[in-house]
């Protein structure tokens, strides 16, 4: 693998590794219930990751547009929740994993409710619960909501919409059944028209990553900065995704990937890592539950490698902080004993930099560090002859999540390949497990480690 051009490219390089490994997996079949889906190139494969500061990392066919299909369901559910509230929504649709296929006809015997908003029956009900004077208003509001999550206006694939209408008898049957059971109150034809349109909206895996990142970011789109929904709604949506998003594979998915996710029959998959990032994946061949084989495998690899399972959380959390010590010193935060360090940093601002990391460092904290160091390296004068030295002050780190351990180790390798020197200050001498990063007891020792010699 070629060494990444910039530090933040190490994330892309990792996505490339996963992409290349799974590229040869040709298991599964593309959906063929409509001609438009059957005609797709089955080898397309895109992986995108959007961090909470809006940086998107991409590997493969991340610009290829496909229909969102069932991946629309959690986002439409968010709109229904915001429009009429959780209690009113769940009067008409349950919140239990069905253990059945996405198009199952099973309704709750006592109430007539569909099991949850992620299977077709439940999604048809949530679509009907979205506020709007007419079906056209409702669809406009749905399109705008999904667009706000993606950070751009979404177009509809007319041919797919028409085919969905033509082949949609099972969904129509579900809707009639729910009308007779009292869980669907609106008109069957109008509701299905909106539902088929919503399924036919065109997205890329990059869009899906941004949509998932907006959920992971508590409802604020990390690229546009627009608040799309409340953090409470995001929590409800991600709960239902975690328990029901992968249909009859939901339990095993949660066990193996541990992330709220939703798949669609065109091959798209969103997965959100709360407080960290969003993933958008696409590959058209599907498994028996109707989810993309490669997307599922890629998300599981990322989740495992990055230690992302939502139940894998330290018992005590403190917010991550990543700050350049030079900035802190400039703001007058340096203690007296830092005076010599401050002087050294000021005199050698182009070749020596210190970052202080505090609290629980996860993907988001480690990513901020990489982006900060990239920016600092970018600003260095091209003719600087002194190899740069970077000190990471880990004194106040309470925990490094496994993804952060991996990212810091990759940082150390990347710097080593370029003759840049990195050392960590860690007076407690804890083994934080970062390969290739030398540890020093204090600032002076760390400077010595980097073999930095002041002018
Ligand atoms: N349009 C499809 C349907 O309603 C969506 C299903 C899916 O993506 N699982 O049948």
C-alpha cells in the first residue's frame, strides 16, 4: 500500500484496504423485481465515511447514484416523529423487531399495528403520518427532509418510481390490510404514491455517509451546519435502526457490527456511530435478508477494526479535547513551568509543535488531531531544513478508544516515513498501546526523544 499523501488520508487508505479486500466478494444477487434494479452493474462498490467536522473520506464508486429505497425509512420516521410526536406515531406502528422479512404481512394481533417503522408495512404507515395538506405536500416535505440530511437537493428516478408503482401489489395489499386493521387511516393510493416516490430518490454512498453523520452528530448536518432535527429524535431513530434496521438479520447485525444501520434493496446501507461519524455504503448484490453483501461485510470490518460497537463504551467518559499547545500558550493558558517550553515553541514555530489531548479520545478526537497536524504541516515553509518534530501530550488522556490507538500508530508510521519525529508525553508511563510511538515522562524528555535541536 502506498503511503498516504496527507495524514487525514490514512483514513481513506484504510477504507481502500477494506474496499479492495471485499471487491472480489461476488456472493448474492441484485434485486430483480423491477427491470431498473436488475440492469445495474453488480460490481459497483462505494464506501464513504463522514466525520463530524464534515470531512468525507471515500473509496470506490462513491459518486454513483442509486435509489435510496428502504434507507429512506429512518429519515421519514424522523419527520413523522417531529410532526406528531413519538406517542402518536407509535399508536399506529410498533417498535419491536419483527424477525421477519422486510415485506412481511404480519401485524400485531391485538392492535393491528405493523411491527416497526423499518419494515415496509411500518414505513408505509410512517409515510402516511407525515404532515401535509396533500400527497404532493407530504412528498415535498419528505424530499426536503432527506435532502437536509444529505446536504443537497435530491432528485427522483422517474423510471424506478413508475416500475415500483407497477410492481407494488404486495405493498398495496399490506396497505389495504392495515386500513382494515385501523393502523393506516390515509388513502392507500395516495400513501403508496408518496412511499414509492420516497424509495425512488437518488443518492450516492457519499450522501448516505453525510446523512448518517447528521444522525451521529445529534441532528446537525456536519457539512451545511443546518440543524435538521433534534438530538432526541436522532436518538429515537438510531434506536429503531439498531433494533429493526436490518430486518430478520437485525439481531446478528447488532451482535457483529453494533451500529444503528439501515439497508435498502438497491444495495445502499447507512450506519451511524453516535458522536463519531457516519458511514454510507453501496454495492448491489444482496443477501437473503435483502441487504447488500459487501456493504454489510465492509461495515462489520470497519466496526470491528475501529472498536465501534455502541455497547463498547468506557464507564467514565470525559469529552475529548485536542488543542495545539502553541495556541493554548498564545491564549495565556501556559503555567509558569511552561515558560521555557513556550519560548522554545515560539522560537521554533515552523519545526516544533505540541498537541495536548485530553479525556476520552475516539475517532472524532483523533481525526481532529490528524487534520490539525495536516494543516500545520501545510503551513510550514517549503524550505524548512529542520525535520519537523511533533509532541503529543497524552498526560490528561483518560482513555484511547481502539480506533484512536490505530490512528495514532498510523500517524507515527506516516511521520516516520517522512523523517518527521513524533513523541508522546505520558508521565504515568501507562501503556496506551500505540505501536511506534515513543513515550517520555515530560516535555523535555519528549523533545529529546524527537532529537529536536533548537536553532
Ligand atoms: N421499494 C421497495 C419496496 O417497498 C423497498 C424495499 C427495500 O428496500 N427493502 O418493496
